[in-house]
């Protein structure tokens, strides 16, 4: 292939512009990212070589080499991993297939410290080299290809890149950074070793640099031809816990997760018994951009006897814990384990169950800690990941009770952080149920007319506003023997909390208002299943409720927004006979307009949308004249 000049994908051009002009707060992350990519390339070779040992050629020892040239002002990161063919170089370096690119670009805000840490999280680590370089040259040959099938890729990080054939005897990849003016601090062995020690010390492959010896005559360090390992090159998770410091655990997390925010918590255990494995699991502090994508790659790296197998071992952690990051190293699984085998293996099931319990244990320790700072950490975790954790209530029957204790909600008595145990402790004497309401926003829930009688009697109501709540509630029916009951379903029965006088008053009002109710039913027969006198309203004229077992209006709207059809069922209109607007109905010449406006207002009050807003406006205008 002769030299070709090709254009970058449009999103890459935008990304490169932002990288070169916006990210200055933590320049040294480029080395972390490129070493991490080199390590991944070696892991991929090791995995592919399980089925084809010839890919090792004559070099079975995998390593990463970092070198610099002061005169040429270059830094080179080289590996003898899987390498790339010409087509792979064009595809991998000229375009970005990952869906995170647009989100990455959108999150670059000018807050430099935050901007820099986003690089690795969005799978665009290679391009971080342009933070310090005005040109990058990549030379590579894929393992198994002939020497003359190597490739050279080069770009100044503007609108295009060049690709040409290269004769390359050794497999693997060399990435050479041609430094910008003013970046000479990185042309120092001390500086490079310092960065490697901070970010890449726990890479399980040896990272080599040329040895330097002090020359007393020249009063300077002289670079030798020999290479030395500058990282520990040992799997951190395989070392005894007593030998690992908290700083090392956090540094390892930062290195493999590309997240510079320290984790909220971690657990490191060697499990023995039916299955033998090591687990090192972390709870991140911040949610990833694609958290709600249930098909997103998991954060668990699978090793078998220290041999890397796969990056996103989803079978090792349930979907509702997909935010957990870490490493699991099994002693029992075969080295050629496939994704299909992972789904069927009893050993994998045991690892999954054990890891799930360990993560839930971490969460329980934080949530129930006597240390206020730890409880604050759990509150921070819940704000980031709580909505995803709720999925487990329906997916993980074995741990449903544990998960229920970890749930946190807003309520009519608190803006956030209310557990079901907290609610039970504050229940009124004689209260028989845990009351809740679902809505699109906390404000809509808090101001719903359906809460009026509960507010009047001082009964706490949970305010549920996550999209997953309706689904979760279809699996969570009670807690500690107390049923969960929607305030917007069925008739309100407050049992012992409603005195006999109130019941008699409601029955008398219903009897006296019976003729108006019958007329309302006839007028609204196309829109309402029934019309009845309310026992839940105090200040509002009307509200909509559904019968027990029917789909709620909130869930119906969610299904419609998702493009799904919802079962058709008409709501029940409840009217407050003490309200002036309802009293006007009796004998009114504009009964039909008042009835329709009453119903429309009830729809709006529960967060719904009118089928015919113009008709509503016309009716209101007629009534105002």
C-alpha cells in the first residue's frame, strides 16, 4: 500500500480540537492512557494465543517499553502485544466506534480538572497524546502477519492522517509522540518514572525503561543500553491484603478504571471452598455516562490464574450492579473459557453469588454505619446509582429483602434519604400501610392533591419519581409485614386513623350529592369509569384515581413515552363536595363545561397531558366571560 492521506471521522476532528485546546490541568494522563492501551494489547495477544500459540512468534515474554530522545524531542511507548494491521489502524485510530464520543465532547466544560479525567472514561485514551504532542506516529504489525505487512500511521491531529506500509520485523505497536514546544519536562527519566509509579505501578506486565547511571565526570546521568523494570509488575489483587496500602488500592483503581475520583469503597478477598477465586471490587463515586444502557460493558475484568481473559465479564455481576468495577481471578475456570461457558458454569454462578453478596455487604456497611461521614458516602452513592440498584428488587429475588433495606426515598417529611425502616419508625399509631405516590418529579408528587388528607392527618407519604419505580413496585409488595399502598389507587381507607364522625360525614355528603354525581357520570362517561365523593381531598376540587389492579396514569405515560402501548382503562374522578367549584355544579347552566374543566384540571394536577388543550382553553374562556 502506497502512502494514503485520509480524513478523520467528524467527531474525532471535534474531539482532537478540544483535546489540544482545552485539556491542560493534568497533562501526564497521556502516559497512563498509552501504557494502559499497550497493556491491553498484550492481554489480547495472550488471550488469542490460547488458541494459536504461533502468535507469540519467537517472543513469548510480554512487556511495555517507554523511552525518550532529548534531541529529537520524542517519547515512545512500545509493546509486543497483538499489534494492528493496516485496516485496523485506519479503523481504530481514524474513527471512534464507541457511542461515548458525543457524550464526551458534550461534557468538556472548561473545568480543566474535570475535563482531563474524562479522557479515559470515554474510550478515547489514544488521543490524549495530543495534549503534549503536535504529531503522533504509530508503527505496528499484527501478530501472525508477515514483516512486510506492517503499517505506519501518522497525524498532526488536525483534519487528516497518513497511512503507509512498513517492513517491521517485530510484532506489536510503537507510539511515538513528537512533543510540542514547552513540554520538555517529559524528556526526563525521573519525570516519566514518577508518572509511571503514580498511575501504572500495578500493571501486571513489566514496564521497562533504559537504565541510567550517574557519570561523575560529566556530572549527569548517562543512558545505558540495558533495560530495567520501573513498575512492580505484579498483580495487586494477588498480594496479601496486609501488604497493600489504601493509597495502592486507590492508585490501582485509578489505573484500570481511568477514573481519577477515588472510589467510595472497595473489598479485597480470597475465597476458598466450592470455588476458589480472588475478588477486588470497587464502588465508584460517579456514575458513567452510559449507566442506563443495560447492554453496556461491565466493569469486571476476568483473569484465570493471573491470565487476562476478558474485559467485560458481565456474567460475574448482576445487571443492577453493572456500575461495580474490579478484578476477579479464578483458579477453577479453564483458560479458554468463552462467554457462552460463563453463562452456564456452576463455578461462575458461585462467583456471581459471592460477589453480589460482597457488594451488598459494602453498601450495608456504609448505609448502617455509626460514622456520619460513611452514611454521607452512602447518600452520595444513592444519588448516583440508587435508581439502578432498584432494578435488583425485581431481578434478584434471593436478595430482595436486603435490597429493600438499602432503598432510599424522598417523602413528605424529608427531601431525600428516607429508608423504609425510617418510615416504619415514624408511622402513626393505628397506621396499617406504607403510603407512596409516583410522579414525574418530586415537586409534582409533593403538590399532588391526592396527598391532602394525608398531609392534614400528618401521615408521611413516600415520593417516588424514578422511571424504574413503577416496575420496582410491581415486585415489592410489603416491608416488615406492612403493605405498600399507592395513595392514587382505590378508595382511601385510613382505618383507625379516620374517626367515625368523618366516615358518617362523607357518607352523608355522597347521599346529598347523588343527583349531581349521576349527572357527572353521564357527562364524563367517555372519560371516567366512575365519579364519586372523595375522602382524600381537602383543598382541591377533584382528582383522578385508578382502581386497585389497574395501571396508574404515571405508568401509562411512561409506557407511551417509551413507544409502548399501555392497557386502556378509564380513571375514576373523585370530587370534593366542600369545594366552591364543585358546589357550582348543582343547577348550573354551564354544567357540561364545568364538568369537563373539572376533569381536565384533575388530569393536569396529576402530571398528565390533555388530549385537546384548545378545547380546555375555550371552556375556561367561556366560564370567565
